[in-house]
């Protein structure tokens, strides 16, 4: 009704001060209720607003200096930790590589039975620097090398050897005999049993026999009783003689 008197075609509220005041009060209350009902329209007082610049200005200078010093320290610690992790990772990789290479070397040193006949590597005979070569082996031969004893047997590699048949004079030959038959190193001959074999091209010198045959040392028979077979292989690459045994 008051709005019609104020805004209608026959507006006459300006002639009624009481009605005009009442209309103003009603319109003021309505606007206040609309402002309170609208969400998210709260206006924080200017004095309570959080201005980042004001916070920085209000913060004590000591805290600012500490934060300035703490930041480089954090960066340094992060870089140092990253370097330490890199060093540890590199060290771990080096250890793994060394272990793999060692395993490969060990596997190569333990030769596998090529024919899968059940033979087992039982020894690798090293050079015997103190061994005096018998005279009959040195006569007419080139290089003569003696290896460690093996249960009473002596192994000698000669170039060329006594067992060469139509081969190259540079092919080494492997000779095996009983040490007891060679006590007189100065003798030009010996009485006993000797076996041997020579290399041929890439094939190594090999000697194989049964240890229970007549003429072999008792120590060898005791070490390999019953049906058995021995194989001696000249390993020129490592300057050793590899011994395989088959017992069954």
C-alpha cells in the first residue's frame, strides 16, 4: 500500500510524512535482510585483512634472517644427500660387476665334462719348479715341463714329445708315468709303464686310462678303487694339467 502511494500513478505519500518515514524504515530493513541472507558476501574489516606484505613487515627481522640462512642449508643438504645416494649406487654397481666377473672366471676355471659322461674334475696340477727332468726325456726334446705329483704319478709336458705321430713339432705332448720308476733322474732309460698323448691343432693333449691296470702306483689304486677311469688334459692357456675322474 505504501509502495503504491510512493510509486503508483496517484502518488501522494510525499504529503504524508508519517507514511513516508514508515516506508523508508520498511525498505531499509528489507535490504539489510537480503545482505545477511547472501552466502559468501561477508566482508572482513579492513583492519583484520591478512596482507602478505603486512605480514612480512610485521615479522621480526631475526626470523627473516633465519629463514634466509635455512634455505641454502636445505639446498646443500639435499644436494649432499643426492651425491651420497649416487656414490652408494655407483659403489653397489661396482661390487655387483666384480662379483659377476669373479663368478665368470671361476666357472671358466671349472671345466665341464664335454661328453656329459659323468666325469668330475678332481684336480688341477700346477707346475713343479723343483722337479728335475729325467735325462731320457730331455734328450732330443725341446721344452720339458714337470707338474705336481698325482697319487704317485708324474705328469710331464714336452715339445716335441715321444708320442708325436705325424703331427706338428710345435704340438705339446703329455707323458704320464710312475714316479717310483724315475728315481734315477740321470738315467737315459727307465723300466716301467708310461702313457701319453699329443695335441692336434686346437685339440689339447689328452691321456686317459684305468687306474686299476697293472703297473700303476698303489696310492692311485687306493684313491680310485673299483671300476674307474682317469683323464688328464693339458690346459696350455693356464699352464696346468686338469684331471677328470669317472667312478661307476
